[in-house]
């Protein structure tokens, strides 16, 4: 089983329950979750905004 970041479950729960939108999850990358976890939560690739 893959190890997740400390706050992965919290962020996933917030997103799944509609408390956080994709932008909020995006902004958590590098602070609370990884780029891979962003994809796992949202189903979309994490892309750096230029």
C-alpha cells in the first residue's frame, strides 16, 4: 500500500465533501500533499501554471 502525506486524508475528505474545490486542492500541493496525490484526489494531472 502506498504511503500518503500526513494531510492526504484530510484534503481528500474536504474535496470529496465539497468543502474544497480543485483550486484549493491545487494550492495544497507542496504544502500538504504531493503532485501525485493531487491527481489521486481530483483525477486530473497537476500542471504548473505559467
